[in-house]
C-alpha cells in the first residue's frame, strides 16, 4: 500500500462526505489497511489533508505552467487565459476539493493556510510572468484580478451556475494581441 493509494482513497472520501465527516478509520477501511498502517504513513488527519493539498496544488501548478508554455507565440493574453480557464474549469471534482481545502485552511488549519498562501503567490508570479510580455506594467494590476476571477468562476461552476462566455469576459480585461 503506497501513500498515493491512501491519498486517492482519502480524497474520494473527502469529496463524498466532506473533510470533517471523514475519519482516519474511514480512510483506512476504504483503503483496505489497518489504522496502524495508515498512521505509519500519516501521523494525523492534518498530515493527510496537507498531502492531498500539496498533490492538488502540484496538479494545478503543472496545468498553469503548461498553459503558460503553450502561450508562447500565441496570439495574445486572451488566448492564454482562455486556455488556462478552460483547463481549470473542466476539472470539477478537483475544483470541489480545492474549495474544501480553502475552507479548511480558513477555519482551522494554519499549516494548510500557509501552504496555500505560498502556492497562490507562486501562481500569481507565474501569471504575471505570462502576462508581462503583453501588458507591461499593467500586468501587476491585471494578474491578481484574473487570479480572483479564476477562483470566482470555480466557485460558480461548483455551485452549478451557468458561467458567462469566457471570450467576452476576457475581452473586457485583456487586449487581443
């Protein structure tokens, strides 16, 4: 039994039941291991939550970097951001987990909050680097707005709301080329 397998089972349970309603005993049962084996890999529920958070953050960071690298030579920042948003919004289950982790970090888990703050700073720097060639100094204003817009769209999509068309939305914020 690997850590990754335990993380997969825990993530599925957290998505199904919520973080608060899922115990380590539930995770051990779902993974088909003893609680002792689970504790060998994760000393606490917080350690398991952090592992899931880091795995999740790495996936999102990888997608951001992929979108940025694909944006090189693209027609402009709108294409780059639309590509980025489409990738993120398509991952509905992962987005729900992202919202759970944010809620958890805001209500009780300072280690998780610190980790998410660091990743948000990293995402902002990545977005800034991608937009600066197109927008110059204006990128320092637009990048945080686009990051906040991304979170807002993830929340709306998770609630099942109809999202506005991305093209016109991004056209209001970004130049074409």
